[in-house]
C-alpha cells in the first residue's frame, strides 16, 4: 500500500522513530500526539491521561510531566499502530 497522503513528513518521521530498533528514547510527546491526531482521535481526560483511538484500536497513555515518551510507551504505541495497520514503512 502507498503512504497515507494525510501524513506529512513530520508525522512520517515520528512513525519511523516509533518503529525504530533499538527503541528511541527521544520521541517527544507533542510529536506523538500530533501523529495520533492525524491518524485517529485523541481525547485528554480530566486526569491528564490521553484516550487514543486509531481505527478500531483503543489505548490510554499518560504523558503527564514527561517531555519524551518512555520505552514502554513506545512499545505500546508500536502495538497500537501495528494493530491498526501501520508499520515502520508508514503504510496503512
């Protein structure tokens, strides 16, 4: 499949960083949230956590007080995005 046209270069770079091995430790939350908003929906709950829906996949993340996504969050993002049809080549 071709790259989704709605992903700009910034979003594609963030997607590549999420799937990069070894796990990148400097993926900023604002970049992750921007990507997730471009491919799905993000709702900030009253407790600061994010409810994310990408396709039929749903997950909750807790970015509070963190500039960058931690290793476990990157792994969880990989699982969410893979299940929604995204991979390291930024296709869906």
